[in-house]
C-alpha cells in the first residue's frame, strides 16, 4: 500500500497522453476515476496488508509524543476505517 499525491498539472498531462495505461491495475487514471468518480476502491486490498496496517496502528511502541498531530489523527482513524470497510 502506498499514498500518492498527483498535482492538477500532472493529471492534465496524464489525461492528454493517449498512451497512458487504461483497464489495468497500473492505471492511475482508472484509480482516479473509480475512487474519486465512483467512490469505490478499484481493487480488493490484501487482507494481510489491512491486518498489518491495523496492527501497526495499535502497536504499543507508537507513542503520541513521538509523532506529529496529523500522524496521531491518522493512526486514531485507521481502526474505525478498517471496521467500516468490513475487513
């Protein structure tokens, strides 16, 4: 799993590229259209990856004093997201 940020300019360049992959796990256009357009995650994430994220979020070694407030918020929200996603 990975986070990815794409600027508006980059999206425009990708949209103009006729050779950009489509109908593929590798197509970030398909990812964008499914996630942002339809509100659906474009593939089924690995269950073991989701368990790993949950375990990391619950890890006692993670101390709120050792992270930014944004990281603390994300870690706090992850278990609820996993529960809502049904994984």
